[in-house]
């Protein structure tokens, strides 16, 4: 079985983006009560929804942020009282800034992040999970999605800007963590994590930088209850052996390999179903 840490229901404002994966702040008296409820329900960490999503037709985040920096801070403070980390779904410079100022541990997506904000992520040790996959999939499947050339151009512009930001983040020393945003349109578990790794390499990271983002960087920053992701005494023995060099391209990680997981070995073949975990 894969190791899973879950926040349970995310936290958003009633009537704003996130209904399908969240429960509203308004269900409880205050942020501390919301966090206490999530922790009592078994949340391993706290997920916040400070912003909406990208308007693909406009090529921008057009909705105002749904959480202020003060609101975010109230949640992160409450989470710390329960020894829980917080992570924020955030895109658009204004909403990203609220998440940064509120003291989250990591930012998911971060489309339209500014160079100054990247510097803040580095200085404040806030991790960034850039999630190229859901936007690139809209480009790859534009015909099925019904997007016209203008919208595709918007999407490509977003990807190009995001790629530039990722390269800058790596150069600046931002802690980058790989994540696919599985569950978004067209993005499945397992195989599309590989897709995300390929997109990160396409954006300018070297294969070893991508692999680090998928393993050690995540393990060292996100405070998992189990130690894994690094070959080190005291850490879970979870690694792969492959005949094909992933330092040439991370695409080689999809080729047949042996996976060692907590004392058991699993051999993949070219005929394996890669559509799930």
C-alpha cells in the first residue's frame, strides 16, 4: 500500500471555489474551531484555499482572493498549535502574497508568482509545488476541451511563464516539491506524476533536480510522520533499481524497474497498468 497523508476536507469560504473538495469556514465559529474539527477528523495537515483557479479563457486568475493574509495567519497559527503544517492552493500574485504573509508551509500551483515572491519563498523556507500537469493537459487535449487557438495561446503563455519561474526558483534556492494535482481534469494518479516530472524537466530542471523534487526535498520539508525519500540510516528503505539511466531523462523512470518498498520487491514490466497508484 502507498503511504498517504491527507488533510481531509480543505478549507474555503462558502460560495467560493473549492466546494467539491472543501468544507466552508462558516461551518464553525472561527479558524481555530475549523482547524480543531479537521484535526479531530484525522487530518494529517491543513489545506487552505485562499484563491480561485485560472480562468483559461482569459489566461489569468480573474477572481479576487477568498482569504486575506490575516485569515491565512489565523489558520496557520491554529495549525501550529496542533503541530500540523499548512499548505495553500494559490494562484495569482495577490492570493499568493496572502498565503506567504499568512505563513503557510507550502504553496500548491503558484501560477503567476513573481520573482519577489520566489525570493520570499526561499527566505521563509516555504516550499513550492508548481503542478504543470493540469494546465499542460489542457493544451495537449485542446481539441477535446473545445479550446480555440486564442485560448491555447493563453495556456501556452501561462506554461512559458511558469517554466521561467521554475528555473528562477531552482537558481534562487527555493525548495521545489513535485506534485501532479491528480484529480484535476485529465490528471490521474500514478502515471501523471511521471508526466509532471517530464514537464518539470522540459521547463528547465535537470533530471537530478527533478528527482530531488520528487524525493528528498519533499521528505525534508513537508514533515511526514514517516521518514522516507532519502537513503539514510533511520529512513524507510524505499527506492528503485533500473537498467535505464534516469539521469539522462526522467522519462526512463517509466521503463521496467525494480521497486524496493519496506522490505518487499516489486518488478514492473512494459505490460503493467500505469493508470493508477
